[in-house]
């Protein structure tokens, strides 16, 4: 039995065409695109439809519109894009064990990169240690959560792998979903675990840091299991 194919909005078709054009022409940020009239004629659409498509791409940072210059290829703003991913139903409906597994894969995966960069830049150790010190000094639960998220976010950022900013919302969703588990956490043990991770990375012991971080995240699995 044949199914009705979903209809694509014209602006989406045009937006895809523009992205394909940028890739096929090998354009880079700052390069100028044809003017609005030329693009509309090329795609066989009205200037209004083209404008709707470019507005959507501007939001993502793929194109920029400058007065007196016209359309240029922009820099994708991953922070602006991922800021909205935390509201995606798929993340909120995800199985809690999948969220745990995702965090383990992503966060332990960056540790070799963090260790290598820390060897060249000791300031990374100082920065992460400072966050752990603030976490240790925190007494309010809400502050502890914010500093805890900051630690794990900073750990990923310390890898130097810029695209990992896209996973920042995973942390936000995780801490919202596991709020009860976080409340039940042994904060002293958790802080000590954070400190060992940072020190292991400073000492270039990635294997031990990985095992420590994995156990740290896995502890949530035990607590949600006990709460059933």
C-alpha cells in the first residue's frame, strides 16, 4: 500500500538548495553569495520564499545578511543551535540508561585529548581544580548542581574539540531527568571523585581517569535502580 509522501515547505527546499550550493562551490565563511534576485531566479521561486529560507539559515549562522554587502557565508553558531536541543522530545523521552551510556561514551572519550592538552597547558588543570574547589565549598543544592554541570562542561571543553559544545544540552537534560538521583548522591564522595579525575589527567594517567569518570557516572544507574 502506497503512503502519502510528506510535503516539504518551499522555504525548506530552498534552504537545502542554498546549503548544497555553498558546499558544491566550496565557499567558506565570509564569501559572498549571489544577490537575492539572482538566487530567486536560479531556484525559480519568489524573493519572498527566498527571504524565508535565508532567515532560517541566518538563525543557524549558515549565512549572514549585511547592509551594503548582501548575503555571505556565515560561521555556524553551535551554542545558538544546541541551546534549543534540550527541548527536543527525543531527549526527554530517552531511556535513562541510554542517557547514562551516552554520557559515559562522550565524556570518557574526550579524556585522552584533555590529558594531551593539559600537558602543554597547565592552566587547564588549574581551571578544573578551581571548579572542584568551588564545588567543595558549595552548600546549597542548586549551586552544587550548577557547579557540577560546569565541571563536566569544562571537562569536555578542555578537550579542544569545539563540536562537542553540541552535547552541552545532554548534560542539562541529564541533570533535570536525574534530579532525584543527584539529590541522593554522596556529595563528598562525588567531589573526591572529581578531584581524582583532574589529578589523574594532570599525571597523564588516562586509564585511571577513565575508570574513575565511568564509575562516577555509573553511580546514577545504581540509585535509579534502587528507587524503583
